């Protein structure tokens, strides 16, 4: 399994979205997947299965395909904006991230296509970027903003905070630095 990284800043998040649009010659599909995925922190398999019927309610009720665990996600303003913009542009689509292809009528974009688009941008930027980077980035940015590991574990639906700490890439160097930051 390939190791992917979390993106560490909001500026990098936006730069990746911009490069995804440029690489797709102005098509926002992959950038929308990237930005929406950051908002909801779902695994790519669950993200690509989202229909407009689900998304237009403002709340996603998802049973995770990997774990079987339920997720109940309230869509924030950025996620709602993406849903509304995509619906306006694609009124005949069933899926939020659907492809317009004769070979794939009424199907979501493939995980492989998304992985290739993300990898290409990651290669340009020198980042190990993949479909799982959305979840890792959400967790990392929440951690950087001071959200507790326990709350992040709940958002990512992890079984324990220890799993979340390893998942977001909390390194020994970052732990060691706290000894110097907090002199009592």
C-alpha cells in the first residue's frame, strides 16, 4: 500500500485544488472531489458513492464500506456550495461526482481516475498525494487548530485516539518539541 501524506496548510489545500482544475483543462470535477472530501473526511469509496439525493439534504448518512460503521455528517457551508454548484451544472446526474462518458453511463468517477489525478498533482508539488490525503489532511488541520485528538478520532471514525495520532502522522519530533515549548 502506498503511503500518502497530509497537506499541512490551507494554502497548499487551495494550490492543489487549482492545479487539479488546470490539469483537467478547466474541469472542476477532481478539485471538487478534493475540496468536498476535505469537508466530510470520508474514504474515497464512500465519497464517490454519494448521490444528489443524499447530498441535497445537507446531511450525509453513510454506512462506511470498509468498517460497516454508520456516519452522520452535517455538511458545512463549503460542502453545500460544492453540492449546489455541481447540481446546477449537472442536473441530470445521479451521483455528486459522476462522469459524462458513453462507457460509464450514470456511474460515479472511478477511484483509479481520482488517484491518478491526485498523484499527478502530488508529483508536481513533491507531495505523496493520494485519495486518502483528504482524510489525513482534515485530521492534521484539525489537530493544528487545537482540536483534541479524541474529537478528531470521532470525526474520522477511528477506534481510538492512538490510531488517529499514528494516522495523521504525529511524529516523535513533534512530540519532543512540546518539551521545549512548555517549560514549567
